[in-house]
C-alpha cells in the first residue's frame, strides 16, 4: 500500500503526542486496566495539573477513552493495539541500547 505525505504527517502528529515519557507510562498503565485520575496520579506520581494535561492531550488525539462513573472519570486505551506497538518499540530500544554498549566497549 503506497502512502502519501499526508499519512506520514498524521503519523508524526500521533507520535509527537504519545512519545513523552509520562504519556508512555500512562499508556502502559492503562494497557492493563482502566483507571481513574486518583489511581493514575498515585501510580505516576505526577501533579494533578500535569496528569490532567497529559490525559487531555491523549484523549483529544483519540488515544484514550473516558467514561464517567458517578464523580469519577475513568480512562482506558482506545485501542489496545497501541500497547503492542509500544512493547515492540521497547524491545527495539533495548536492542539498540545493547548494541550501543557493545559499540562503546569496542572503542
């Protein structure tokens, strides 16, 4: 399938939104089960405003779903396939780290 530049512009936009370390942590946590803001704050140790900004950015991009249960807002991944992509990227990063360590030992 041939893709055009518009596709890659959108791809890059999504990557820019999800590749902040705190957002990757949030995605990883929500890949296990849905959580409310208090639970996420406890697990991430982010301030309320920082967590809120990250959640809003991920929600607006369509990465997260949000549902209400009484006074609590619960977040979950919109597509668990994203977790697979991040897991594969994590393996790739670890391989690169090993390769880089070997390269540095050789010099």
